[in-house]
């Protein structure tokens, strides 16, 4: 028999009970009140900026390469000693040549005249070499002067120095057909009033952007050749010699691209600066950072030992190319992005990286 609603017993407030025998009973809402006051947790939360988030920016995982700068060249005791001994050997060679020619004249006149003609030809050849090497060194010095003056002109309030510097940059790159469009665009802005930083940034985008694309192609091609040859070569000495050969070719090509065109002495100077930069930054050998960059992209489990060694040698060649790019480029990277080692990993292992992206 169903009781009417008025006859139902009084309702009881709901409570929570634990089903485990050893667990204490959960306190009810009435007993939980007044034990703890709510607090604020916003002070303990630190939000990561989007540009620093490694999940939003995977390239953050690759450490940046320090910018290569030319070494300071001043007077040293080694240079003084080399100059002194050079003068001494020159005097000794002159006395020996004079004695030789006199002895030849004493034997026969035609022998003496032949020796004089050979001496004249040799002196003309030496003068030509000195002029060519001096011109190459002056071109390299002009590139470094433009770079240093550009950094100073960017903080000037008046654009006069920046305009003169852009003119010098146009003259330096006038022989490059890739810069014709950029030179025309800069010429069209001669009557406009542009701040010094914006003018130099415009010159960098218009004149150096096409050359930067070619520089990147040079680095990629050299790195691929080194990667393939060192992966299949049977001897370590072959790897070393070929890496040195490709590095010298890459540095010379980079200097020619940016208007340096060094001679033999200028090439030795550039190679010394590049090797000094790599030695200081610890990049001359296959270090942990290079290995971690390859491992971080998931390539170690997919590559054989020889192929992995070739990839690492290719990355080391890319670092040499980036250092040469820093030294030979007439303007520092401001308006354009400086290439990093992570930009070349996909070029050296395209099938691996595309497979990783698809997976």
C-alpha cells in the first residue's frame, strides 16, 4: 500500500561514504567548511613566450652559430722579425745575382745579356704578382670597411653617411648582373628622404638578397659533395684532403660572389680567419653539438655509420660556408635572416626529413 506524500518520513541530507574498510570516511561538506581558505595560484604560473616555445618554433632546438668576424691585425714581434729577415734575404739575393751576372759577362757577353733578360722578366712578373695581390687585399679591406662603417652609419640621425655608403656598395657590386634590379631600385629613391637604418636595410634587401640566395646554393652544393664523397671514400686521409679542398673552393667562391676576389695572400688570410673562428667556437672537429643536431632530427636510427659520417662532414662544411659568408658579406645581417646550420639539414637528407614530417 502506497502512503500518501504527507505520511513519507522526513528527507535526510546526502552524505559521502568510503567503500574501502581501511580508508577513512570522506568528510562531508559541512565538516569541510572553514578548514582552508581558497588561494590564488596566478603568481606561480609563468607563461612562455611564443618565440621561445620549442614546440611552436622547432628551429629553436638548433643552437645558433656565432657570427664570424675578422681578426684584429696589428704590429707584432713576429711581423717585425719577418720583415727584417725578408730585407736581409733580399739583399743577399741581390748580391748573389750581381755576382752571377758579372761572372757570366766575364765568360761570354751573350750569357750576361741572357741573365739580364731573365732577371728583367722575373722582376716584371714579381711586380705584376705584387700589384694583383695588393688589389685583392684592398678589395677585402674595402668590404670590411663598408661593413664597419654601415654599423656606425645606422646610428646616425642624418642619412648623408648612409647614402654615401650605399653608393660605395653599389660600386663594389656593379659588376654583378644579379644586382642590376636592386641598383635601379636604389637609384629611384635618390630624391626620397629615408632614415639611415631604413636606407641601409633597403640596400641589404635589394643588393644582397639575390647574392645570399647564390651563397646558400654554393654552401648546399659543397656540403652535398662532401657528404657523398666522405660517405663512399675508403680512407680517412681522402676525407680530410677533400674537405680541405672543398672548403678552400667554397671560401674563394664566397669572396668572389660578394665582390672580394682575393688573390693568393688574400685567400690565405680568409682561410686563416675562417679556421680561427671555427677553432674558437669549437666547430673545427665533429663536436657534440653537431651530433646532437643530427640525433635531434631522428636521423641516427635511419642512417648507416658511413652515411651518418658523411652527413656530419657535410654539416661541418656548411658551418665553414656560413663563417665565410659572415666574413665576405659587405653588410651584416639585419634586414635579412642569417642562415643557420638547421637550414641545411633538410638539404643534406631530404628523404629522411620528408619521411619524418610525413610521420
